[in-house]
C-alpha cells in the first residue's frame, strides 16, 4: 500500500492520464509556489486545501475570463464612458446600432439561468432583474439621427443612466466572485465531472462555494482525521484504507475508460470500484488540467515528469486563452497543440523525441491519440505549410470543415490526407462551397508527402514539381473549348484517383491529350507514378489544377 499521506502534507503520484490531468489541474489551481514538485509526484501541504473552493473556482473564473459571458456583459462600458466624455459628439447611427445589439446580449445573458441562480446570493439593494427589464431603447426612425439628434441622445442618456447602475452591480466583488465562477461551472467544470454536489440538478441553486466545500473539502478533512486501522477496503486509486465503499467513479465523465484498468487492484469480490475522499477532491481538478474552448478540450499526457506535464499543458493554455487575442476559436486548441509540440521539439536537444499521448475531449467523450515520433517529425517539417491552412475550409454535408483541424486529426490518427484532398476537390468540382485556393490543396499534398515519406520509401516531389503538375492540369482544361466536357473529365479522373484505378486514370488522360493533339507530360510515365502514393500525389496535383479556378493560378515559385 502506498503511504502517501504524510503528517502535514499529501503526496499525489503520477498515474494514468486521468490522475495526471488532475494533478496538473491541482497545481494550476494552487499555484506552483504552494506545492512541492517532484519528478513523479507533487506534495501539497494539507492546510493549503483548507479553503480550496476559493482557489478552485477562482482559477476557472480567471483562466476563462476571455470566453466568459460576464466579459460580454461588461463589454459596452468602455464605449459608454467614451461617448459620455466626448459628449456624444461622434454618436452616430452605427453607435446606436451597437448599443441596441449590446442590449440584446445583456438581456440574453443577464436573464439566463446561471445569472438568475446567482442574483439571490448577492447582498445588494439593486434589483438587477428589473433594471435589465427596464433598459431598452426604441428603434431609430428613418432620418431621426440627422433631424433629431438631440432627442435621440436624450434617449441614449436615459439608457446610459440605467446601464451605469447595471455595470456598478456587476462590478461588485461578490458578483464577480459568484458569477464569474458560476458561468464556468457549465462551460468548463462540467466537462470533467457531473451530477454531484453543486453540479447535481437539484442543487443548482444556492451557494456553490459552500456546496463544494462541504462535499469535497470538509469530507476530506474528516477522513484525514479519522482512524483507519480497522478499515477493510482500500481506495482503488491510491491504496489508502477506506471504511466503506461510498465514493464510486461514476461522477467522473466517461470514467469507464479508466475504471476497467483499476479492476485488478479492487478489493474483495465486488466489481465496484471506490476511492477515498482525497482522491475525489483530486479528480475534481481534471477540468483544470485540460484546456477547453467551447466544450472541446485537450490534455497532453507527456508523463516524462510532472515538470514536462506542467510545461506542455501550460503552454497550450497560454496559447489558447491568451488575453491579448482578439478572438478565441475552437480550432485554437489544435493550433496551440501543434505550436506547443513544435516548441518542445525545438527545446528537446537533451531529450529524444518520444511518443506522446494526446487526450482530447469532444462531444462529451474522450479521444486518445498516441503521437508517435514520425508524426511529430511530419508536423515539424510541415509547420510553415500547416500555418497557411489555419483559416481555410469547406462545406461537407452542410457542415463547415476546418482543413487545419481535419489535417491534424488525420495525422494524429496516423492516417494519410488523400481522402481529405479528395473531399475538397470533389466539393469544388461539384459546385459546393470551398473557402480555399488551389494553392492550399497543393500544400496539403506536400504535407501528405511529408507524412508518407516517414512511413514508406518514396521519391518526394518538390514543391516546384507539384506546382508544375498542377499548372499542366490547369492548362489541359483550358485547351478544351467545351468547359462541361473538361469538367466531366476532371470528375472522372478524380473518381479514378479515389478508387485507386491507375489504368483508368491513364486511359482517360491519354485520350484527352490525344484528342487535343498534345504531348503527355513525362511524369505520367515515370517510376514515381508507378507507386500507389506517387500516382495519387501526381494525380491529385493534376486534378486540383484542372478543377481549380482560373484566376488563382500563380507563378512557379512557391514562396515557402
Ligand atoms: Zn485515494
């Protein structure tokens, strides 16, 4: 049995990804200065956990401030002060519309369930609900702003008076403390666990600081003070004795993944797995170990040491949630992952590149990827090209597909990019919505080559060669007087590529060149074209050019 509780401190040891994420979260919440970081464990003074709920909720409120609706609720204040300072000199129709739009947001958030649950906890003479009801502004009549500006400004001033009271309310310390945290309960914290204490549906009202304290913190201290010499059971995580099997893993989202692994240490005949209250508190820190953007989370289980775990994941978090950024997007978690992996590869002179486990949380479940060395290498070699794909995408079955995300996901799953390349060209060829240039497709093909050459022997085509093939495709299409005919050949070539029918592809191509009385480019008879990957690489570059738009054709220099 691991004895991990020393007199005045508790030691938490690295274990599977779930404990590791929780340990990172625990350190994030308490701050590194309050814990002792060992290579394979962290030690926390027991007293640092006495009022853990304050640092706990404070951490989420602060880290996710940028994504918080409270930030949006207070967003208009700066403009209001500026307009007042300028005595409405520049207040125009646009400013009026901004105010109207803001008021819609204010109502949407201010009257939402999370907010309504917090108001009763605030000791304030302000009746915020009725203030929000009162604050509204009539629609601007046509020409009113130019003909009757004074009257319009009077209206705005009345509105501002109410807003001033509303902002004062939201700035109160108590409101900030409760509301900022409450918002994160349902956007971040519940990604880690659910249905207990303040997350229980029946418990959604009331003081969640208190609820967390009583449920997780108090019970842990009572447990630590009790005598456990006669206990018959033991915690399936840390091995400490427990009296009764009270605390199961069921409150942790998707814990089934991990529970099976623990079966082997389970006590006695029962299949039920139980933990001690110390581990329960630890597991509530899982969401603080992940970085989430809109229910999409990421954790890199680089378990070389506690230090590497903290460094990699802090990097990702800072990258994603940096307050200096104008906007946070869901794809940012991927971009941050890639940037962080690149950084750590650059710093890894001393340490060999090693396989790294990435845990993603999406659509309420966990996805696991082991990033083997060759994928890390592909990412490293493709970093400039990957960066160019960040804002491009296309619509597939009515849904927007981010090419960046799709590329990273495929690479993480150790899958080549041919099917993605096919989907994009196919969408373009059939008149669908594609928000990218042919040049981006060529970049994808080049990234795919970086991936393939790590796995198989293949002759790599340089960027200039890919561009030339693409140009040849473009000019072949141009030769056709009948555009529809060219399009239909393009689609048939694409289909041959998809099913890997090299002979069919070549037949079609030779026919076309013969029909136009042109010479077939040499690469179609080269050794490279003979390999399946070479055939697809050349073929997709050619068809991308054929189907690509005329205006976007560029010179031979790929300026990478
Ligand atoms: Zn335990």
